């Protein structure tokens, strides 16, 4: 009987965690007053800190990475991590009531994990298998939860109260260790070296530019669930839930 009681308690844990998360999202959405950025003063301070970390540490490392590694190697590394994220995408498609897309996600994952040499080669795209991207923050949006307040998180960059609360769930659905994920961050930062440099030069207010880009991208991802992710413009201002984003964002 004691073992049975223990099993029942363990079965309740995931439901309890999800209940607490949903309650937190509901409360933070209720507190989102004075526009989407009620914590702008604090966010600006964190944004300045992240910019400093990026300029002093991450950007120089990314430039060295870009100089040393050929483009095809960087592409392979990006493909590898993108393939791992298909597990997260498939799970969230199921949670959003899209079993057909979830099946496509798993087919893409299996093809790239085998024929594509553990995801290094994107064979699935060559075979014209659709490529979707989903996370638990998007799932909460589909369930009717608004983004809440805009937040800038130290080292992680732009987020929202909804996406930040969803982040731990996504961490558990992407099978990478933190040290390995750091390679993905550096690789992604190297990919966007020119784009970020141009945005910094041309934006009238870089903080506002990053904030608006992030919020618009997330709203589009939640609302446009039927659009193939490969048809969207990639946006480095999305908070990747399984690793830290570029600190400057």
C-alpha cells in the first residue's frame, strides 16, 4: 500500500507543476498593465548589461568561431541542434491538438537522425518534409494565455512573463547538456554577426527595436500556426528555450 501511495503521489507531480505554471501565467498576465513593457526601467538596465556581455565576450568568441570554422561546418552544427529541437516541436504540436503536424515532426527527426547522420545533414528538407518550430510558450499562447509583460532576462535576452515561465518545461524536452548547448549559442551568434551589427547601426533605438522584433515574432508564431517555419524569416530575437540567447537581445 505504501508503494501504491508513493506512485500516486509521483503521478500527481507533473500535474501539480503544470497547475502552478498555469496559475503563474494567469497571474502575470493579469499584472500586465501600462502597455507591454511596464518594467522598462529595469529592462533597460538588464539590456545594457547583456549588451556589455555580448560585446566583451560573446561577439569576439563568435567572430573567432566564424573565422576558424567553414560555413558547411557551422551549418552542420546548426542542423544538429535544430534536429534535437524537433522533439520539443512534436510534443507541443500534440499539446496544441495538431497530431498530423506532430507526425511530420517525428518523421523529420527520424530521417535526419538516421540518413542525415545524427542531424548534421538536413536530408528531411531535401525530401521536402515540412519544418515546424514550436515551444511551450507558443502552446500557452494557443491555449489562450497572453504574453504578459515584456522582460529582459540577464544573459537570456528578450522574453515575456509567459515565455519565461514556460522556459523550464522546454529545457526538459530538448536532450542537450548545458555545455553542449553553449556551442549552439556561439554558432548562432556567429551566423547573425552581420545582421546584429547592421541593426545596431541603423536602429534609432536599439532597445525598442529588439523589443518590438521579439514581441511581433512571438505573436506571429502563436497566431500563424499553419505556416511552414521555413517560409518565415528567421529571427534571432526569439528566446530559444533550450539554451541562453545572444545576450545583446
